[in-house]
């Protein structure tokens, strides 16, 4: 018999029946956080998914094996005072990521497609129009955002997922 291979976390786009949304942003003070909630009826694996700041551009990759059950939430922490207090807290970095004035938080699936966004403190007049959806792309120079239509994305976008490959 062959040697057993270790299991790998499932990376997948939003599951039908899941409804994953950014439900809160706290960008004031030494501890910042973003809350991502599954408002759906089925669990959603978040392995390979990412959060990004539209204006300050920083990227957080959800750890392998992260699963968001129906009705549950995960809190992604950043800032100098960031300190996880529960199993639902994920530490990003101990430095400020989010602008105290305003920004837009973007959530991407494992293929880099925008799933959700939340602007704070409130949408601007410009953002009341339908915003262009974004695609998170990883190439040799790092992560960057591109506008994305509902049409087939460009063929040179990495389809293996967002996590860097070794």
C-alpha cells in the first residue's frame, strides 16, 4: 500500500446556501476589527479567501481550515492593541490597517472574486452608484486589485487560488 497523504483544507467559492457578508468594521483606536458573518443556512469554508482594504491596500488570507458555520462569525483583528479573546478571533497584524476616516473592506473568494464589500463610515455620494466589482490578483509583484466584470476574467489571472504557492 502507498503512503497516506495528509488531508488538505477545501478551497471553494461561496457555497449555494451560504450568505457570507462583512457585517461590521471597527477602525478607531488601537484595536481594529472586521467581522465576517455567515447569514446563510450552510457552512462556508474560508480557506483561500481574503480580506483587503480598497484604499490602504493590505491583504489578509484566512488560515487553512477556517470554516464559517451558519449564523456564526469571525473577527479579524489588527492594530497595536489587537488581542484575540476567543476562537472566533483571527489576528492579522499588530499595526493599523484601516483608515480612521473611511475605507472599503472587500471580501474575496478563493479565486479572487469579490464576494462582499462594506464602506465606512458610510458610502460616499460616488459610491451610491453601482461600484465596479474587484478581482484580487496575485502575480510576481504581489497582490493587486483589478476591475472585474461578470464576464469571464482575463485568462492570465491565477485560477489556483490566492495563496502563494511554494
